[in-house]
């Protein structure tokens, strides 16, 4: 009989990296072994993930009507059992919360479950986040295993939640390289200039598009035929447009908006740039490497592992370092780093990745009361 698994994610319609990773996982888990369902807390209606027929997308979570007329946000923080009883509990053999905070609050007590954490949790270590830290610590009590997707994520979990250290295991993200390359063969919505710098990210504070623009201004002052392309939308778009105008870069910077299939555009890039404040294990960098595009990134979770000791990417701390790295890559040309890109990304092929996940799931479901499951 198939094992029933429920994935709980904050949003499965927002078009982010966690959603893309979950789609990769559920589409490659053995459909003869697992009956898979996904439920989201917040419906965004930005992107519809394409999943196989064996995957059930459940209606999103809504508030539970109670005499007190509390909101969904109040319920998830103060009375999560209402939402759990209404939407989560069922005939499932395994529950997987697919990030920290809200998805973990919705894990049912006394069940076989896994908490999958997609980034560093140091934001919970401040005095202002004391309530969130306490709720997270309590949520981790329910978890059989806690998955960290990078060295940095693992370190943050152990630093902030040492009581749960023995539950933490590390599983780097995986990628279907062949799928990315096939999609890159489709027609591109735009033809890029030869010296193209590309960003694929939401236009928000965490992704820091304004910092990238400042860096590009310094690059453009030296390499005047360089062009910057942003793929993505977000609340900083108007501010970014204003800054582009003030810097007189209207002919050199292009806001392409959200593109359902960005790979034909990304594959044309000379350099990929990620200026995020925080990341878990950046899917966008993995996709750029799959298309033989070297990258420059801030020192966020996963970027150092993907850079492979600087062979296919550069980790920067200052704007000056970023400008220097971009100039070096534009001068060298991406073909010089093609083999290094291929060697780096092959380490994260989805085949071994899925096998390790299935081994983890099976071990947790087979665990007996009071007996630790095997260390995957």
C-alpha cells in the first residue's frame, strides 16, 4: 500500500525557489510508493506549478469560523490546533513542513513528521523575535528530523536551537539539470546583448536589486556596452525605475518582469548576479550553473558550496569586490568557466538527491516509538 505524505508550505503559488524545489521533489518521488498531497497557507495566484497526476494540490488554508471571529493569522500563532484539525490532520503516514515558522506550527503533534528549513534562522535570535523563537522551539519538539539545506542553515539551527541538535541533518538542494537545459532551448522573449548581466529574483529588500544597480553603475562606467537585465517583479519596481532614471541608465538596464520560463534568457547571460541578504541554497544559482553561466553572489547560504572554491563563482562582501568580480568575468568570457560550471552542478544532480530524500522519508515512517531513525 502506498504511503500518504502531506507537504505543508507557506505558499505554493508565489513563484519562489521553495515552490520550485518542492515541485522537483514531488515529481520525482516514486509514484508507486507514495501518495502525495500539498497544502499551502497563503494563496498568491502568481504561478501555477506543474505537477504529475499522482500529486494532489489541496485547497489553501482559510481561517476557521469561531465565535471569537479571529483571523487566520491570529489562529496560526495562538490557536493552530483549529487549523490543524480543519485542514491538516488526516490519514497521512508522514507530514513535511516545507520551511520554518508557519508551516512548522501546523505540524500535528504525535505524528511522524519532518521540518524542512530553507535558510538561516538567525532572524529568530533577536529580542524582537522572542515570541517567534519560542514558537519555533516548541514546533521543533514535534519534529522527528529537521532538514537543513546548507552548511549555513545547519549552523544557524544548531546555534539557535541546540536542544534539537541531534535531529538536524543536512541535505543540499538538488536540480534536474537536463530539464533546465531542455527548457532553455525554447524561444527567448528577448535577445540579450553580448555583455549581459542577469538577475532572476523578486524585486524586494531581501534580494537587494538597488544594490545590484549601484554595482552595475560602476561596471557600466568602465564597460559601456555592458547591459543589466532584471527578471522578476516586486514592490521595489517603482523605486528601481526611479533610480535607473536618476542614474541615466535607461538604455542599459532592462526590467523584464516575471517570465514563466526564464531559462532561454538566463542562458544568454555572461554573468549571473545574486545580491540577496539571506538565502537557503539558491535555486537561481543552480539554474545559472546548469546553463554554464558563472555567478557572483553575496555570502549567503549555499553560495560558497556552489562556487566550488571560486572555480565557477565569486563570493563578495563589498560593492568594490562585486564590481571587480563582474569586470573580471566579462573580460574572461563565460566559456572559460564552462567546464567548472558543469563540474559544480553535477554534484547536485536530482537522482542521488531524490534517493536520499526517499531514504529519509522511509526511515522516519518506519521509526518506532522512542527509537531514533537512522542517520541519513
